[in-house]
């Protein structure tokens, strides 16, 4: 599989850190027919968690959030790298960004267990267009 890089938007929502919150959110989004490229959850204090949603269709997620009375922070830009040949693909992404002076301030990735991966790259908003151009997207 060749490396594929696409522009994506992401949104945050913060919830009380208690059992079932991810289930409630994800099942509600599923009822609205929302598909996600990625989803993360991290603690943001002693009793709160922040979910980050990377929807396939940002407008559709925003409409669903309005209907569900769900507060979203976003959209924010990110880059989604999908591939599967080798770790050198990710190194090449970082090399291209380094060569144009773009700092990757956060990233997250996962493999599918069959040799493919997804990797989200976060860059500062003021560097986003330069990053996208360097990566050909």
C-alpha cells in the first residue's frame, strides 16, 4: 500500500470522566451515521476526559452535534497519513516537514495488525499550509 496523506479536521469535546462516556458519545454519533477516521480519549484533569474526533465529514459531525446538544471545539486542521510498507514511510513524512521548518507538535498512530497503519500529524495552524504543501496535499 502506497502512502496516502489527506487533510482532515478534528474536534474536541470534554466530558466527565466516568464509565460509559465513550460508549454514549460513539453510539450517539453512530445513530447519526457519523464515520470517523480516528478517535482518541485522554484525561484533562482529575475528573474530565477530552475526546478528539476526526470525522470523515466535518459538516455532518457539526450538524449531528447541534442536534445532540454536544459542544464541540473545532474544526482544527491535521494531516492523516495512511500506509503500510515500512517505518521509513513515517520517517520520510517527518523528513519532509523538517526540511521546510515545520514542527510536529503531536502525533498518534496505530497499526491494523496486517501491515497497514494510520498516523495523525498535528502541526501549528500557522504552519499547516506549508506542511500540506511539503507533503503534496
